C-alpha cells in the first residue's frame, strides 16, 4: 500500500480557501468536509485538510502563526514549465501571493513559489526526467 499524506492547514475563511484550492486543481471530498473542515484531494495519496481555527485548536494547543511567518514549504510537481506558471498565476489571481521566493530556473528544474491567502507556502516544481539520467 502506498503511503498517504494529509497536510493539515489552519485557515481563516474556509469557503474562500476551498475555492482557492479548487481553482488550483484540488478536488473537494465531501465525505470529509463540513462547516469546520474541508478535505481537498491533490492526488490518490496527497490530501490537504483545511481547518477552521477552532477545528485546528481541537488538535493542538500550539499557537497558529501569523500569515507572515512560515514553518514549512510544501512542493508539488507539475507536468511541465507551463503548468508551473499556470499554478502560480492562478494563485495570484485568487488572492495568493506569487513568487514569494525567487524563481529558480536551472534548465533541468524549474520552480516558483506561492502563498495561499493564509500565508502557507507552496512550490510548483517541474523537473526534466531526461536530465536525471539513469542506471
């Protein structure tokens, strides 16, 4: 069985966050969605749980950091460079911040960063599989 990851993120506006992630290509799983949380499916093994602040506090008493601070940066691969650019442009149009970090273009690898409206950092990454070589 493949391992799965559930990324839990505190959000200030659940409906706005659901719309943001939907526009980035995530699908909502209504089975695990209510007025306090939304399960947004990225792939068969990657899920993002958007949690209201009250719901988040039911899991931990650690403080929610302000949107201007960062604790982790999450990276998602994209099919090509155009998909990287499209993800960043969509995020910016929906209230996220595009290119929160410098664009990295190494030829064989291209990535750009964004924040969602709550300040969570995501990287969109493309890597040329032919440049990785093989054995």
